[in-house]
C-alpha cells in the first residue's frame, strides 16, 4: 500500500522547511519564513492523517488539539528572559517522543513476527526466488496497521538495520530527554517548575566521566545483545543507561556553558528524529531530522568557537587547565555613582552597550531600552555589541533587546563592531564579564586565552554595571575592571539603569 | 606659614601666580596668603578681589621678606633671587638648564627652589604640570592669532554671495600645544592636517578630528615613552623625508602652526625659506617655537613680520600671557596642587619630602645644595608600549603566494573530506540493502543542505532558529501518527503520548518564534 499523494506532500513540506530555515538569514524574511515552516508542518501532518496514519482520526485530532492548547499557553506566557528554559524543555519533549516511537517500533516488530509465527512463517525470511516471502495470508496482512505492513515486507537484513536505527533513535532521544530536563533545571534556577532543584554549578557523581563511559559501553553491549535476539528488556535497560548519560553529562556542565549544551541538545533532537525516520522508512522525518541536526551542530560549533574551546572540552565540563600562573592584576576597582555616569553620557557622542547574562537576570532590558531611547533622542549614536555567547542561548540578547523594542539595526555582532571601540566615547557593560576580559588577549596563561572578546577597553571610557566585586562564571579575574578608563557602577543592573533614567533629561 | 605672590617684573608679563580663587583653596590648606599690590591687575584681578578672598595686600619688599613661600610665574631676576632667605621656598618656572647663575644665587642664599617646569611627566603629577597647561593655552591662542591675521573664514560655506572654501591648517608637532591647536582649528571648521615624528600619536591626532600626515619612512622610531613623552631627535634622512613632505604641502595650506620642540635644544628648522615662498599670499605661519629660534627659518622672535609674497609669520613668545586671565587661573591651580602635595597634613606647614618623585624632580636647590638634575623618576612616565611584533608588510607576490597556498589547502581539505565521506558511503552501500540506501541518500543530502542553509542564518536570529528547529523537529509526530492506529494497546498509548508531546512542541515552537520575530523592529 503506497501513498503517492503522501510522498508528494512530504516533498512539498520538506522544501518548505528548508525555505523556512533559509529565510532566517534576515529579520524581515524571517517573518515570512516562519509561515513556511507552519504550512509545511500542517501539510505534513494532514498528509499523514489522510495517508498512513489514517487509523484513529478522532484520537489523533483530540491529542493534537490538546497539545496545541498546552503549546499555546507555553508560548504566550513565557517571558523572553526564560527563552533558554523553554527551548530546553521543548527539546526534552522531542527526545521523549522519539523514545516512545522507538519502543513502539520494537513492539511492532515483535508483534509482526508473532503474526508470522502464527501463520507458520518466519519474519524476513527469503523465499526460493530470492525475494522476501511475505507469505502471509492476504487477510492477515491487511489487518496489520500501515507500519506493521511496512515491517512485514522487510528482509532479515532490513529488520536488523531497522533495529539498529530504532536503538539509535531511542538512545539519542533518551539522552536528549534527561539532558534537556537537567539543562532546563539549570537554566531556570529558582523558577524551575520541576519538583526537584538542580544545582547550576557543574556537579558530577564520584567517578565522573568514567561513569558516562561505562554507561555508554553498557549501551553498546545491550545493543549487541538486542540484535542477537535477547529480547525487549535489553532495550529498556539501554534506554535507562541513556537516560543516565543524559542526566550525568549535563549535570557536569556549568550554567554558562548552556548555550553550547542547548544547541547540542537541539542537534540531538534532530538526529533522534532522523534515526526514527530511518526505522519508519519516512523520508520527511529523515530530511527534517537532518536539517535540525546539522543546524544544532553548527550552532554548537559557533558557540564553541566564540569561547575558543573545543566541543569536547565543553561537553566534558569545566575549563581545561591553563599552564602557568595567571598575570596578577594591578590597580584597584574604582566605583562611580549615577551622577558620574550621567555626566559622562551627556558628553559622549557615541555609546556602545554590551549586555550580558546579568541583564537578563535583572530583567533590565526595558530600562536599557529606555536609556537607549533617551540617548538617541539626544542625538547620540547608541549601538549594542553582542558577543556570540552572551546569555544562555545563542542569540539570547538579541531576543531580549528586540522584546524591549530596541531596533535590531543598532544591535551588532562582535565582528561588526569590534573595530569601532577605539572611536567610541563610552561603553556600558551590563552584566557581562568574561566576554569583555582583556586577559583573553594579553595573558597567554589565562584559562580563556585566545577566546575572542569584545575589546571594550579600547574605548575612551568604560562603565561596568555589576552586582559586586566577584569574578565571572569562569572564576577569572577581569583586568578590565582595574583599567584606568574603567569605572565600576555597582548594583543590580535594573536598579542601576533605572537610577540613570530620571537624570538623563 | 605665609605664601606670597609678587608682581611679575618681566616686561609684558601679565600672568599672576595666585588668583583669589586659588588663595581660598590655599587658605584651606592652612596658609596665610599675601599678594603684592597690583600683582593681578594685568590678569584681571584687582586688589579688592584679593582682599575679599582674605588675602593680605602688601608692598613688594614686605612680600619678599615676610612670605615663607614665594610663588610666581617667571624665573626671578637676579635681584629678586638675591633677596631670598635661608629656608624660604620659591615656586616658579626656573629653566634650570639655562639658568645656572641664577641657580647658584639661590643655592648661596640656601633657599629651596621648586621649578614648575621640572615637574615630572607622570600621571600623578598631571594636575601640577604647568608646562602642559600653558602649552594648551598657547596652542589655542596660536589658532586665534592665525585667524586674526588670516583674511578668510576657517570654515567652508556656501552662501548666496558665493562659495567659500574652508581654510587648510597644518599643525606640526602634536604635543599638548599641537593637539590644542588641532582641536581649536577643527572646531572652527578648518580642514586640519597634523604631523608628528612619533607615529603613536596618530591616533590622538585623528581623535581630535585632524588628518595625520603619513610619512613613508621605515626608520625604527624611538618609543615616545622612553623620552618622557617627548619626541626624540630624528636622523638626517628622516628629516629630509619630512621636509620633502612639507614642501609638497606648502602650496596647499593656508595656515601653518609649528610647535616642534625638544626639551633643552634649539628648535629644529622644519619650515624653510623656500616653503614660505611657495605658500599662497595671505597665508599665516604661527611659530610656537620662536623662543628657541623657531621652526620656521624666517621667524623673528616676539615679532609679527610679513614676507615679500604676503605671508604673515607670527613669532610671539608670550601666548599664555596674552590670555592672562585664563593662564593665571590654570597656573595658580597648578601651584595650588603643588602646595597640596607639599602639605600632606593640611596644617599650613611645608613638608619638603625629597623621597617623593614629584617633589624631588621639581626641586632644583634644597638646603644649600643644587639638586639638579634629578634622578630618573621611579615611576615610568608613560606606560611603555608593549613590543609590538612588527606586522610584516607583505609584497603583492607574497600575498598572492599566500592566497594560492590557502586556496590549495582549502581544496585539499575539501577533497579529502569528500573522499572520506564518499568512501564511507560506498562502504555502507556495500553491505546495506538498497531500501536503506535510498533513505541514506536522502539523509546525507539533507545534512548537506542543512549545513549550507544554516551558515547563512544571522547571528541575531539564533534563538528564533532554535525555536523553529525545535518546532519542526517535532515532525516526529508523523511517526506517532502512523503508529497510533495500531491494534496493540501499548503501542497506541505510547504513540498517543508521543502525539501529545510533539504537538505541544509544534504549536509552542512556532508561536513563540512568531512572537519573537514580531519583536524585531527596525529603527
């Protein structure tokens, strides 16, 4: 039973998905692109409902509607600062769905081979003419569901491949699931909806990565046992091992590395979908899974590059040991009050604001936007410099600033703006630390040596809005704070910026 | 203790070392202030103003004998130096290198002399760096003086009565005076060019709005930091290159302001006779180095002359004095800062700490000894420039070779990856059945398309990208939809859960993406 129409619809949907991702190259085309994605998804789901998924229409539609309701609530209620958490928790859903679908495939194989056994045949056996012996009585075959029929037509080799694929799907899906849940816990901190709290610091069970390696080895053993017909219990154990890996791996990674983790999980959820696509013989799943997988992989790569760290070192957690002592920082941090900042801003012609995670934590984006508006009204050139790993999600800062109605054409990325700092009068650093650390360039022994950073210290004057004198996430002393042209503006980012606003007239 | 300021005796000197404002600040340090009657008149401060500020107005003789500290502007005359008494402190410009006899008189009188021109150039001492504050005024005034003698506008204008081209100003030497001149000239609207032998000041020049005149010359330049922030004398070859550049500029520029001076040397001649002759009639040269012979060959110190071809050359040496009010205010503030450092307890008692870098550096005689020249300061004047690895200028050939090599490397990389990838796929194809390979091709091509497409996604849209990919990765719902119709209950339940979760994701993901994208507004 083939569904020519369904395949045609899948082609259309696949093209739409590619266009949808391609359209994200610009802000304006992106608004159109998201519609391509929506239409593509609608076509794909409808085509499946009409074709191979025609089994339980009512149940399917009810479930989709219920899911839609929950999704709508999530999407409309979420604060923009919580985007990283939302993305993480959504990944976990894809992962879990992949696990379920994978298990289903296994159950179906067992069921089909049961049907074969009842009919006195062997699933996947090859007939004397060299072709697959379906050999089932037509009425028995017809009674199987669409997927069952698909399985029933496979040869022994194809069944083995199918099993490998579904194991991959389950395994990746399971890692994605627990990994995403942990990432969600770490990102949401106190506002987490989870019944248990997850420490944002990098923590591991005793044994560290050996445990992960052991779990991975166990998975491999289980895979071999499963393939040689040990039964479905191996699959359950395998899923448990993968759950553990996902949990333990992400537990060992600190909060600030979450941009990489989230994009990595994004990638995994894609690969899981692709693996399931293989096992179901569904090309659209494969196409989309591959697109999502490569997209996540590229994002992870960009993030790692921005931190000058290899992907492995991020995943293995913590910073690699930098040899030798770090340069001692001389001088003192000089504080300044709101009046001083306002006076300097009043004199400045060009201002660059460098936001970081601290701005998101303090929910200061509206205040920053208001400050920007006032300065722009006063005829000053105000721009934003965004480091690729600012925040907890790729592009996090852009979304926050967009939410606060900061026009996107004054929000620039590192490469676009880094050369402009020497001509800038004032730089305001709000809640970022490591991404503006000159030690990355000056001190070869610094743990972040070689990481591309925003060269804010080249500006005439730098104000750093920061809660206290502590070091950043990486625990590295930041020589920027001790520079002669740097003034520390202590306090919660939102309170600090708000204190500037009334004086900016 | 009493601090007193006499009337300046040098001819034409209008400045005064104490103003009513600085007197108030000195009183806060615990000093009683004296001033000679009429001392501030030329600078715009009459005796009444001083009295009002709590300053005792006395006669000249009384001042020299009563004051424990005498603060003045110009070096004392021999007669004045002769009246110094033991333990009395004199603060003024002193130029010890040129005034050895005067220094000997002060030494014989056992007076302590602090020379304001010897204050070391370190960050801490900037507030008492009188040379800089005077140079700043000189730089400003030089442009005003040039404008006064220049028959046209500085700024370009298009008026109903015709178009006015902007004046072109060349500033030679970008020290404090030069930078001040650049700032003044650009703010008047002139096109300003500036030259300095120290390439590291190019940035400062450009920051003031002038264009740095770049000299094609590969001599190893001495780092300005090694000479206390001043330029070092340059080699003859370098000078020739420099003069050739000036000769080229001479016919174009309307106003030339020269400020090139190296401490304790005659001013280098940078603007020769033939350059003056090449200039347009009506052009103006202001020579701030006139006191030391002038940077322009034709300069006459203290005079304004006109050449045969109508070029005015201003050689005044008293620019700060021509703005006596402003320069007195700044100079008296410098003095006041010096006194602050000399009075650590703020109790009106001078503590002449010879261990202090700044005080030691500025002191030329102390307790009957000549203490000039001072040892080098313990603190480096200006942070030494880190030794830059010289960015090698590549010849076009080398560049080309590099490009070719890079291209080749890229090609090898790409071909290598393709070969490995192709080999792997072939290997898979050998064992896998055809039905798998069909899907596999789709997979590989999709990954490829994915990579091509995602690289173009703008950085700022990475969060929406993740939300979209998240939504579309819920395509896994198709699998669940296909399975839900099964006749096994477990499959049905699991598939149903899968559908539910995936649809949460689809709707949540797309909606939140739309929400985010709608926020991106262009200004």
